[in-house]
C-alpha cells in the first residue's frame, strides 16, 4: 500500500497503515509529535503502537533538534542475521541440545559474562574501533561512570523483553542465524539520564507532553547527548556482533562435520538517530521502532516467537525518510497479554519451535503481536522481500 496522510499540527502525518486501526493513545502521541516546533516531517510504520513519549514505529525528522524519547530507551537496539551453508537436512530431530548450548554461551535476561569477552578470540569478530569505544567511556555522562565493568561484561549478552536469538529456516530450507538486542543497561541509563535533562530545559516547558522534550543544536546539552547517543549506538552494534560470533562458534562446533560457512552478515539498528538530507535540508532523523530502508539496503523485519521473519531490501522511498517497520509490532501490552493468555496458549501458538513455553514469557506470545505478513503487505512501496524465515529455535531473555 501507499501511505495515508492525516492532518497534523506543523506537518502532515504519513501513515503506512489504516489510521482507524491505531490505538487512540498512539494517535494522540503522533498528533503531539506533529505539533512540535522543530519538526519537519513524520512517517508512521505499519507496526505502530503506543510508546513512552514518542510512538513506537515512528520516524521523526527535525531541523537542529532531537528528541531523546524518539530514539527510545534501548539506544541502538536492532537486528543481525546471517545465512549459513547448513540446510534443514543437517538438523537433528531433537533441537533441545542445540538450544541449551546456545543458552550456555550467550547470557540472557539480566545475565552477563563472568569476564569481559576477548574480541581477539571471537570467531569472525572485527576488532576495528572496539578498543577506541572503551577509551571514550570516561567522556560519558557521570551517571554511568561507575558502570564500565558491567558494560564490558554485557558485551555479547541478550537482555530480556522482546530480545531473542533464533535458529531459522528459509523457504528453500537454508539455515539462518538471527538475533535481536541493543545497548543493554548502559544505553537505558544514558537514555533515562538525557530524557531527564531535556525535560528540565526552559524551551520545553510549554510542550503538551514533556516526554517529547528536545535538545537544540549548538547547546552543551545537545553536544553531551549526541556524544553519549552515538557511543551507545556503537556499543549496541558491537554487542550484536559479539553475540553473533559466539552463536556462530556454537554452530561450527555442533555441526563440525558439515564445515559450516557463513554469508555476509546483515545488521540494522531500529532505535537510533541519523544525520540525513531531505528536501535540501540537513535533518536529524530519529527512528524508534523503524529501520533504514534506503535503495538496495538490506534490513530485517522480525515477527513474533511463533510466526516468522523477513529479510528485506529497501526501495529508497523518501516519503518515509527511507524507512520501514522494525517488526510486527505489539497489538496489546505485556500486562494485557499476561491477563488474557496462559502457558497452555503459548504451547499451542509455538508448536514446532524449540523455546521456553512457561508463564515467564507469556507476554511474548504470538497473539500479542500484529500479523507480520500483514505488516509486510502494508509496506510494499518501502521494501522488497528477499527471504522469509521461520524459527525452529527461539531463545528469549
């Protein structure tokens, strides 16, 4: 479908979904965002839903300003995927052992490594820039200065919530490795710190929603935020790269006889800021629950833990600021999902997937999410499907 344009405050709201299908709370957020003094454009992806401050699934373009809540609290959160030389015929009938091996190597939830991973020992890991990342740690906000040891030990860890590690098959039977994670606690703490700073600035006091507070260009507050923001985005990238290296090493050992090889990795942020140029203007574009989908750029759009995911290639649609959705998007809150569904429902909805099926992950049940197939159908002018994946192992935090 093409987009639907809804009248906004300063800019129209371009929506790649039926506005009537969007929850009232999310529509209010979008209208609040469209009325910000600094906004130059707003695009809304088909996986849109209510978020803290700014709506999840929104792409916001501003001139000389950036809203930290429009990035999200998990700065740099995103996806990585890689196709392997394995096929369905190489897999054992029981995948529980493989799942256990992966869980032993990649800490999940609040877990962290006992010692920081050695990048020199990580299979296929590019160490370029990694040492410099830690040299810049002392320049981060004072709020996280004492967190360096923990942050180093959380490189190569999954986290909780909707983060996952998956072992998938595409429609031709090829095996893919895929994972979803971000900047762990350090990114969350940096985001919370800067959102708090922004809320207290004089120029934000008249906003209808203080969670949409912004930093303005050429101010110390903006400089400090950009420094911490770009550091956290880089940290998230290395975190996923380390996890993927650990994941690959498990697969190489478990399928030693197959001599597994790996294609080029695909990686993309979906909670981040980028400096981009549109309509002759240099803009700061925040994607919160959205990926960049420039012409020919590869991206990953995952579904829920029982459905499937898509590898896509961007079509470079500037009306969406070269963006596409970041996933299926929630259709109900975690609290609502826990009230409505049981562990038995989870078992039924994840048949054929080796995964947790207990009450602790009921909030991630497939029925709590929108249809990933429908979400893809709503953005055929934003991306082209390259491959559809179906998980056979899903590890949740």
